[in-house]
C-alpha cells in the first residue's frame, strides 16, 4: 500500500487521522510527497492515478488507485469496522454522513475557496475572483459561529461520539490559518471541542 | 416519512431516483414542495429542519430530519440493501464513492456554479462573480469530454454496474440545460450511456 500525499494539505491529513484512529500504523505504509505548489499533481503520470488531480491517492497492493478522501476512509471503515467512525445503524450512518458533508460543503469548501480566491495561490491554473474569495471567507467565519452554538449542546459534531465529521471539521479549522481565520475568544464551545479533538494522538498523524 | 423537495432542483431528483431504484413507492410518501426561488428554504422554520438551507430534507417518522442527498441515500441503502447502489465489498464501496464524489465535485458543482454565477439567479442572497461562472462552465464542459472518453471503456460511471454515481451524473447532465450545456454530437459514448440510464423507469421519478 502506498499513500501519495502532501504534508500540509488538509485532505491528506483527514485520511492520516482516520487511519490513525483505526489503529493503522502509518510508519508501515510507503508515503510519497506530491508537490502541489509545483503542480506535480497535474502531471500526466499523476493523472494516470487520479484524473481529477487531487491528493491523496491510495495505491492498493493489486495496483488499483483510490482517490477522494472519504472514499479512502470508507475503504478502511469497511475493512476495520472498530472503532466505527461512520456509524453502525442506518440512522447513525446517515446522520454522521450528513454532518460530515456539512463540514465539507459549508466549512472546508469555503475555507479552500477563500484561500484560492483570496491569495491567488493557484492563479497559474485557475480563474481567481477576489469578491468570491471575500464572500467565502465570510461564509467560513459564519460557520465557526454556527459550530460554536451547535457544540453548546453536542459533545462532538455528529452528537455523542467522535466520528469522521470531527476529523473533517478539525482539519478545516486548522487549515483556516491560511485565511487568517481562528476560533474567536468568545467561541468557548468550539474552543472546548477543538482542544479535545486536538489532544487525541491521531491529530498529530 | 415526509420529503421536502423542489421538483426542478437536481438534488431532490437524485434522492427520488435512488428511492425508485430501491423499489420504494414514492406515491406512498408525503412530499412537500419548497419554493427555492422565493427563498422558502432560508426561512427560520425551514432552518429548524436543515440549518444549511438545502433541499431535500427527509423527515423520519420519529420526527428526526435528515438532509444532504447522499446521507439520505445512505439511509435507504442500509435499510434496503437490494439492489446495491453503493457497492458491497470494501473495494467496491470505495470505488463507487470515489466516482460519486467525482461526479459531485467535478460535474454537479461546476454546473451549479456556472448557473449561479452566470445567471445571477441567487443574486439576492450571494455574491455573483461572472468570471467564476464562465470558468465553471468551461470546467463542466471539459468534464463532459472526460466522461465521454471514460465511457468508451466502461458500461457505467463506476464500472460494470449501475450505481449512485450514475444517478449523480444523470441529474447533473440533465440540469446542465440551465447553462445551455448539452452532450455534443461527437460524444457518442456519453450519449449511449445517457440514453441507457434515461430509459430506466427511475429517471422519471
């Protein structure tokens, strides 16, 4: 098994944390650094592995390539059901997937869009729109407020248990340093949650 | 069970097709039309059901609300495993989720962004950036080309079987009428696939 990743990008970190929570020893897996800034992920060789050009990519022992972070997580969830990070019953699975998708679409996505359209970091490869970047920063900031209120009544993002939704939220909030967005002093519930999930050993994976 | 939806929006159609493929009789389910153009989905009452404001929302018999289309589909997949639309083995599940996410992020999303930022349809509620809309239209158009090449060697989007990835792709391609993007005459593989999936009874759900 090989993992193609970028140390500082949010999506590979999601997969590393998920694997660590499953008790998979990351030091036993060959890990290849992909230089996104240089566009290595857009090369023809890389696109043979993942035509969409994203990181990470997991190469299975039979030579197949898996991409899309949550699809890679799903692979490990089914192979290693304990501890469950995506739920057990139909209802649990649906609620956790709902919250994970909310974290992706309403937190990670605005943070990423604020970064791309605010910094011009990928101006060599995509259209940059400063107004859209500013609106995305505003949306990300409002989501921090929503989560603070949500976590006043919930131990974790999807309820009582630590799940993949917490991993996506943690990675998104930590990545928000690139848009200079941080948990505000008055957001004490969000800060409490952030301290708890950051203290897990997996957060350093 | 109640389904809050909008007849012409792509995401509720995804869920309806998925349910129809599972053999669930949609006429037995109470369906409530939400007027997105009027912003009914942003009202305080609606946000009690789904704080993110999206359609559809599934209200369960115990009063819980499920949102995020794929989370709703997951609920039905676990309750009604036959026929499988999200795979069985770890590898199948991961590959189908990978392809479904590619259809969401690289097809449905650019189509939606091209519509919003090209038409100003939601200018009353979000920043509109024409350059971003034009770039999104270009990305959606390139994805049509990618899919045509992909379907030259694959019966369905995720391989040999009809899956949720086909549902997401069908709904996205049909919704692309709003940005005046259609399957080109020379895209014969994409056209072949589109005819096959459109001929399924579920496509009319």
